[in-house]
C-alpha cells in the first residue's frame, strides 16, 4: 500500500486501472507530471476527466 501524493489516501499501486479517466490520468502522470505510481485511482480519474474536458492538446 502507498499513500497518494495528492489526497493522502492509502491505495494499492498494483491495482488494475480500467476506467478511461483513470487511464488518461495515468498517461498524464507518466508523460506530463512525473508522478506516475504516486497517485490513487480516484486522483488519476479526476486528473483524466479534467484533461478530457479542458485540454484540447490531449484529444484532438
């Protein structure tokens, strides 16, 4: 178990991500933010949803 960098909730970093928003958040964590493996699935999903709504450079 790890503690999320953003919300401090405990999470399993080995948990499979299946939600498209989580996967998008994970991609951004790896490519843009440099915090891959440090965010819980809920925070990844929030980041992914925001990117899908507001970042035109992500999904042209």
